[in-house]
């Protein structure tokens, strides 16, 4: 086994679960602010967050004639709310309850004259407590957040590379605060059967809109509910024979409970070439979905993009 690369730090859930839980809930608050101010975009792409050189951002959010954004800064360990007319408010990232964090974010928005009302119940979490009522102390360790962000930067880079090899409809590479994962999705172009829904604290109408068309979706999940970080890949609807395919690398397997292929993050970081492991997983699981689903691969695919080199047509 190779010595783990410093670019792929340890992310055992047992070691960072407190910070992970806090960030999951805090990113939901910020995500719901974007949701409340942004016109609906297909597949809920209007609610996501994006990796930056310092953390996670909402990107610009409309506020009548002006705009603002909200950044989780994992270098300075603060949330920054900035407006297009020069306004700025900061909220420290530190150990505190969800209710306290929520109150401080609300105060920052009020101080900038930003009026917004959100649905306070966290999404995709069973037995969720509304933000203003969640007074449980949440531990935040800066070193945990920094490792999480460092992994996200590596994942974001490789996912964007992977996305460049597809001509068909594809999602941005983005972070979903509900499921707390970084994802990229490819589409066959065909409609999908209605999704059954049933995700905790998420309206079925949202789920059905998100899965209105056939997909092959891959992502990185940093851990939760006692489980360690992993890469995943699934197809919806799942085509016949999909779960029996041999995918790469050898450490990947199909998880019948999750109905998706998984690759433990620990296996990636311990390997001689973590990037190659991730690339193999993304490509081989997509190929399994596309082949079993009879996608028009010749029309949908292209070579992976190269810096400064236009795609030949």
C-alpha cells in the first residue's frame, strides 16, 4: 500500500463527524436562502453551491436590482455575505448551535437589507429539527473543515475534467447541501418514469422533477450516519444488468442497499495514484449505465477536454 498523498487527506467519519454534522446543517441554511431568492432551474440546479479556492459559494443570488453571494470561507473560517453595492457581513465558523448560527446569518442579512423567508426544516434528514429550534451545541474544528475542503477541491477538479468528455446534457459540477455531496450528472436525452419519491423531508414533486430524465450520476459523499466517505455512481432508471457489470477499479463494488456503485475514499487516498482511481471509477460506471441503458454514445461523447485546445468538429 502506498503512503497516502498529502493532496488527499484523511477523512474518517469517526474523526470529523461533529464538524460534518454542523456543516451539513449550516450549508442547508445558506442553500435555502439561495432557494428562496432564485427562479427554479431544472433538476434543482438553482439551489446548489460551488467549490472556490477558499471554500463553498452560492454564486450570485438576485435581490431585486442588486445581487449578493454567501461564501463558506474555510481559510478564514467565516461565512461572508457580500452584496453588489459593497455591503459585507461576516459570521464566524465556530462551535455553536444551529439556532445560534441561523440567528447570526439572519442578522447579517438584515444588516444588509436582504429580506428572505426560508422553510426552516432541514431537507433529506429524518426527524429534522427546524433551524431556530435546534439548540444542541455543535462542535466545529477548523482542521476538519480544511481537510473536507481540500478533498472537495481535488474532487471538483477531476469531476470537471470528466464532464468535459460529454456532448450531451450534463449538470454543472456542484455541491448539494440536502444530501451533502458533490456531484456531476449526465443525461441520455430520454424521459424517465416518475420517481417514487419518499426521501425524508423532501417533497416528492421536487424529486420527480429532478429525475424527469434518464441519468448516470456520480458524486463524492464525505460521510455520515456512522459511514465513511465514498465515491458513488448510479443510474436512474436502473437498466437491466447494470448492477452486474464489472467496473473499475477493483476496490469498487455495487451496494444493493444504496442501489449504486461505491468506491471508499480511504481506498483512493491509500493508492499509488488516487486520481487514476477516481477517473477509472467515473468512466467505467458511466459506461455500465450507458451500455446497459442503450444510450447513443457516439452522439453523446467526445474526448476529454485539453487546456487551450478547441474540440475538433
